[in-house]
């Protein structure tokens, strides 16, 4: 990369810098990184318990609250089904359900998410005979 090839209208200005520093301070003060690890582990353990052995589930993986559930079949239609069930998910690569819950998620919400999503996935897989 050469000078002039990359620019940013607001990058590096005092307001952007203080916003970034304040965000990091709040994340540290509120223990959001450890919460992400704990809640991610909780969600994934509940998903593995509920759907992990189903033949239609290829893998369940995560890093903190970045969670991927790989199915054996395409599942794009789950996005709309999830929205109807008040869940916000994404599907990537045709068959990977991607979750990115907020860093402030609590145990009750994590349990509800895992439960509702497990039911949704099981219903979807049974409907599609996989």
C-alpha cells in the first residue's frame, strides 16, 4: 500500500479515538470479554447436548460468542423461520448457522437462545428428513 491509496474521512480524529478508548474501558469494567467466553460456552454446551448427536448436524464450533452450527444440508430458509420465532441468525456457506449474540447477553437469555434454536433446528432437520 502506498501513500494516498488508503484514506478515512473520520479515522484517527479525537472523537473517534475517545469513542474507541471509552468502548474498551467499558468492556473491561463490565467484564464483557469473560462474559462472552462464559455465555458462549453455555450456549454451545446446551446446543451440543440438544442437537449435537443428530446426524443432520455436522459440527458446532465457537470462539466466545461467535458460534457456528454446520448442518448436513442447506438451511438458508432458517433465517426467515428464525425471525418468525424472534431469533436473529445468519446462514453462511449455505449450511452454517452463524450466531453473534451481544456481549451483554445474560445466562437466562443464553439458555432461551439455545433452547429455541435447538427446537428450530430439530424441526427443520426432521421436516427435511436428515
